C-alpha cells in the first residue's frame, strides 16, 4: 500500500469512528445545544489506534469510560452500553477499511 493510500485509509477510519462516536456513543446526548458537530472527532484517532493495535472491546470500552469521566466530567455509562458501543465502533472502522480498498 502506498503512503498516500495508507493516509486515505486511516482518514476514512477516523471519519467512520467519529461518525460512530456521534451516533452510537454521544454521552452528552445533544444536551448542549452549542456543541460543535466535531466534538467527538478528537477522540476518533485514539479509538482507531486501539483498533489498529488489536485492542479488544474491553479496552475500547475502558477508553470511552475514561473520556466520559475525565474529559467530559460525566459518570460513565454501564459497562454493557460501553461494550456495545465498542463493538459498533469496531464494525464501523472495519467497514471504512472495506470501502476504502
């Protein structure tokens, strides 16, 4: 894979992860009306990095719980909710890879 193709694939994965974070995770739940549309894009590279390194759903859920608590100041969701989101994130990133090939 060329360097440019690699960059495009990573960018597609990050876009897919950001979209999934907004639609599947969204711990703020739209409660803040002036929240920028790209609020969760900052977290997408970390999620993609974990997935790329072979992290399991538990590790991804741990990251999401940490973000909810330490960066957003929210009580983390239930473990099962976070595991469900982690699974959907993995699928979204995988599908982005399939679509970018």
